[in-house]
């Protein structure tokens, strides 16, 4: 799956998909194979970096279809936001994942799995697809995680790390919590078991795993109590003077207009995100595209030194940053010394949806019609000016 990491390419992909959004529900579970994922949007890598945003994607679909007709796809867009909001209220889950990941031994079975030598043909096929393309169909991700955990009996943390390393659309919240859900940890006692019949049906008979899978495994035992913390969503800042917009690859969209005029833009790509050559190429492309669109500065080398030099050169009075959520970027920044006049902002989409992510997805799903109606309308010409 070769992807051009530009906003123009993201908009083109969105433009191509929108007419088919109402058909998504009927075909979304079918994995047609590498290079043939035409039944899904393939927008997730672009949304991961916010070359296009969740709100733009939702608005584009709602201009063409009713919320009812495109319900399944609109829910899929909201799932990513749900996972982020849920984890923002339980950051100790991310901390616990990192701690237990470091404790896991990479056994011979693990090496067999990641080298595509398990003799479970579908699993090995998906391993090769993931490594070579940076993508897997969502249904395949569920089957893969289930086989990893319950048939191969490997730690879910190592599987989550394998995905986070290779996926172009890697999202720390969605990835970690989805693996926990498959294992039976997100919703206590409710796990997902890959079944031979299901795999054969939704891969159109390409794989026969009869008698190869553990279809009667019990869920993984609970691994702790994670207290929910209050969600803090203060009003967005309105700094005075010359404002600099500091971006990271998890959010390369322009800031909300109410913040004020932006005098200068800079982007920093933490080395911890460049996990594979494929992922690195995509993220570097997304960063370069953002720099060209904003005439911004690419901060390289020592972060603190590069940031300080940029601030002095541009004579900035304050810095704004899109709120960093649980994950490697936030962990990296927590170890840095940011200027005192650094302010974070929350996008309206996150502000609307995160409060509904306090428990199960049903609460957010129930609120979606009202949330969709509250979105400010966008003219099609504003979204697709060059198409």
C-alpha cells in the first residue's frame, strides 16, 4: 500500500471515497487482500497525522449522505476519538502497558511469529503484508491479535508493540486499547476469538485455518484497576503578541481560528516515531508537506536548542501546541523543558466527543447524531479546492 503523504493526496482519497460511504456497512468486513482494500476508506494514515481531520472527514460524508445512510463509517471515524478520550481519562493504562512491555521476553515463538513462519497461512500472510505495506484491514487486525494471544499464546503487549512499530496509521490509544479489548481486558471477561469459519467467509475462501486455531480460549485475567481521572478541557488560549505554532506528526492541521494570527510555524519529528523505513518515509513526507503549506521551519537535532533558536529568530512571544495525548510524542515532550509561554489547545472535535468516552462506546454512539448536527457546515469548495 503505497501512500503519498500530502494533504492533497488525503483530500483526493477522501473525495474518491465519499460517494461510497453509504455502501461501507455492507462490505467493510471483507479483507480482499494486499492492494485490494477497496471496500474501506484507507484514510486512517492521513487522519493519524491530521493531514485531514476527523471533523473534515465527517463533514465531507454528511454533505453527500444522511447520517443514517453512512452510520457505520461515521461511527468508525468516532471510534478513534473514543479510544483517545477514554485513555486521556485513564493515562495509567498507557503507563502500565509500557511497563509490562519492557518485562516481556521475546521468545522463539515471538521470532517465529514476526518472521511469518508460524504455518498459519493467513497469519503469516498478514505479517508480511503489515511489514511490507504498513497496513492491515481492520478485520484482519482483530483476527491477527486473537491468533497472537490465544493460539500462539504470546503476550498481547508484544503484539501491540509490533503493530505500533509497523502501522502507518499507528495510534497509541486505538492500538493499545484494541489489543486489550481482543484479550478481554478492556471490557472485563469479553474477548475476541478468531474462528476458521469467519476467516474463510470474510477472506472469500482464501484461507482455511480449520483445526489450527484455539477457538475456545478463555479471556486474559484482569491486570489491574485503572482509576478514571476527571477530563480537563480548559478554554483554548488567546495569546497576545507574535504567536508560534509548534506541530508534531500526530496533528499537522492548522490551529483553530479563535486563537489568533499565527506568525510562524515549526514542526518537530521525534526520532521515537521513526520506527521503520516505511513509517519514517510517510511521516517525513507528511512533515515536509506541512512545512511547504505553512512555509514553516523543520526543527531538527536537539529539540530544546532548535526550539529556542526558532523562538529567538522569529521573535515569538508565545507558543501554541495541539494537546498531546497519551503516547510516544507526549512521553518525549514530558522530558523536555518547554518555554513558560507555551499553551495547548483542544480541537472542537475532541472537545465535543471526549466527554462521551468515559465508559463504553455506546455512550458516545448514542450522542453522535446530536454531535454531528452541531458541527459547523463547510462548503465543498473549501474542502476540495484543487480537485
